C-alpha cells in the first residue's frame, strides 16, 4: 500500500503545491494525494501537516466528493488520515473532519460494488450501476463529471496509464452485458475483477485500521455501532480472503465484542458459523485472534451452545497441544465446561485423561502457584469443573491419578488442587479409592502449618468419604475425634474475641 512508484519524492516545503493538485482532474488529484501520503508516512511531518488547515480541508473535500470515482485516490487519502490515527493526539483531526463516518460510507459502497462486480462476472444478473436505486442515496454530494477528453499536462505519463487501466477495468465490468460476453471475455473480466479486488482490499485495510485506531474513544465506538460497523466488518470478511485484512477484521471484531450491543449484533449475523472456518487457517496469527474473539463470545450462553452445536469442542481440545494457542484454548474450554451437558462431551474421548496428565505435569513446574502460572491455573479450574461429572471424575481418578493429585496437593498445600480432590470424592465410584488416604487427610486437618482454605477442603473431602458403605471403620473414630477437636478449638477462638 505505497504510493504510485512514478510519483517523485515528496518535500515538506512543497506541500502547498501538492494541495493545488487536489483542485485539478482525477490524475492530478491522485498524484497530489500520493505526494501528501509520502509526507504523512514520516511521523516527523505529522505535526506540521496537522497545523495545515488548507491541506486537511482539501483532503477531506476531495474524499467526500471523489470517493466513487477512484479507488486509488480514496486509498491515498484514507491512508494519509490513517497515519494521523496512529497517534492519539491527532485523533481530533480525524473527528473534526468526520473522516470516520465518511470512511464507513466508502466501505459500505465498496462492499456493495464488489457484490455487483461478482454477480456480473458470474453471469447471475445484469450489473447495476452505483446510481441505481438498490444502493441507498449517499449523503455525500455527487461530483460533477469531468470530460473524457482533455490534456493532462501536469500528470505523469505512467500515472495516466495506471489510472486509464483501472478506469477501463471498472468501465468494462459496469458496461458489459451478459448477451455480448464470450467465454474469453468472461475470463478477462474475472482477471479484471481480481485486480480490482486487490485494490479494494488495500482501501478496506487502511479504512478499517484507521477506524480501529480511533475506536479507542468509547463515544466514537458508539457512533460506529449506530452506523453498523459490525455489519461492515462481517461483510468484508465474507468477501475477501486477504490474510492481513482478515487478521485486522477479526481483531476489530474482538475489540468490539467487549460491549454487549456489538456482541448481540454479531450473534444476529451468525458470527460463530462465519469465523469457525478461520480456525483451520495455516496462519497462526489469524487462528490466535480468532480464538480471542471466540473467548469473548463464550461469555454468552447461547453462543457457547452454538459453538458446541457446530462441533468446535474437538477443535478447541486439539489446540491444547499447541503452545501458541494453549492458553486461549484452556480459557474457552473452561467457559464451555460450565454447562453440565458439555462436561459429558469431554468424556467421549481421552480428553479428560490428557487434561489430568497435563495438570500433573504442569503442577510439578517450579512456576506453579505463582502469578506466571496462568495456563496451569486455568487448566486446574477446568478440571475442577469437569470433576462434577461422574464419568469425568472416574477417568480423572483412575490409573493412579488420584494418588498423584493428592501427592501434589499436600506438597504445595494448594487449596484449588484439594478442591479438585474433594469434587472427585463426591462420586460413589471414587470413594473406595480414598480409603488408604483417610489418615493423611485427617492429619492435615490438625496440622498447624496448613492454610485455612486447604483445611476446609480436607474436611469437605472427609465428609464425602465417611459413608457407611465405605470400609473405613478403622479410621472413623480417629477422624471424628480430630474433627471434634477442630470444632472445639474454633469455638474457643470465637469466645475469646
């Protein structure tokens, strides 16, 4: 997305000359905007350019009046304002000239025009011109048509050729009729559609990026919502496959999804079904930002159910083996595991066993229990949720895993690990496995160096396993004696307050 190669190197002192070009015909406007863009891409020039009201007024006027006539011109001007948007102190410049609202109109028009191009090339129906009633009438004034003939003395020769080529592509697509198209003509139009699509992707990318930058202002984001920014983003995502553009679109959607109004708008447009195929992308960055968006959406119960319905659970489980995506995958799985019906789905494969083994491995890490162990903490919380399911609890405790969990719980005196153990002890089929550990659990209750939260979980575990059907008569008296001592001690402390 760089200026036309034939444009000479721009000089800041000549900016007034470049502004003059914006008052000529389209080729001169393209050349002038490209030179101004060169200046704006240098951060050192932005302060000086922001003070030039004549420049900003001319740019906004040309974009407002000529946006339908040249994709290249629109791209140059929007790119210039994007350069301003990268710094918060220049956001007011964009807001003052209403560039954000104008960009959304441009995006909406380009998406509709793309649909027309595609329908024409596919031969589905006669291409409609942008002036037809199917497109809503723009609030932006229509430009006066310039004569097709004339001399362009100021324009660069190569620039004329480039503009002429783009113009001819657009005219071919708009004017050709289905009846007169031969097979070769259709192939040629497809190639021209591809060329125009690439140019459109450049415009969409800088426009969305600029909108994303100024959306840091909540009030600006609210205005975008009213103009249906979500619909524009999803529409662009469905029409284009450019990887950089897709990453930008999904990142923008992820930011917007924080607010319930935007989330509801996404849900009404089937956002989960539309972004699910992106998880199969070979691009790790696109997959990662898609997972971030899905994580935000999992706070909505209906959207969680939608993810399960279209079969995303195995995909999320698969990502737990990828170091790049494991943290996000665990967070999504944790949210999904809050539904009892989904807990049972985890048990239909070796997922529960693998998660438990992963937990045992991570707990051995030196970072466990510190602020850096976020992935392990989420994994532990996920296992605690799954342990409420009878079948999942049995898989967790089987094959010696209960012994390993208890060993780590006592080693680190971790209350969350003991919560997992307590949940496992709640299921009748697991209770016999606890018989040999009753003495250790009871001893921890009276230990003076054990955190109170850990003691509470130990008492809860003993309460679950002290059942008439369990063969623990040999421990029963001693356990209840220890518990009674704790209760007496607690009452004594309360009376002394």
